[in-house]
């Protein structure tokens, strides 16, 4: 099975026609989220992994996470949904 066929994977493509979108400004990043406790609260705060030219950063301040959440939303909106039919 290809990764794109997994039920928890959504393949999206940012076309050149999308122009300047947050992904071009932010560079690569991963938002790490952890399982909730039994009472529904976060077990750990969300953490950002930002891969840079000379090293990596781990950021966990709420404002930093929110800024990258907004960037992810902008990237998502700029992308085209995959034409893959399941």
C-alpha cells in the first residue's frame, strides 16, 4: 500500500499559480501534538520542529505554535486537493 492510500493521509499540492503563500515564508516545519490525558487535557504542549539551514529548533510557546498553525492553514488553503479517488 502506498502512503497516499492510507486513510489518515491527505495528499495536497501547492501549484505555482498559488503565488506567495505561508509555506514559502516559513520553510519546513512539523507541528508535534501529543495524546490527550484521560480527562481530555493535553498530556504535553504542542511543540514545533523547525528545520533550518544550520540546525533545528524546537519551539513550544503558545504564540509560536499559533503562528505556525496559521501558516499551516494558509498553506492548506493554497494547495489543491489530490485527484486520487479511493
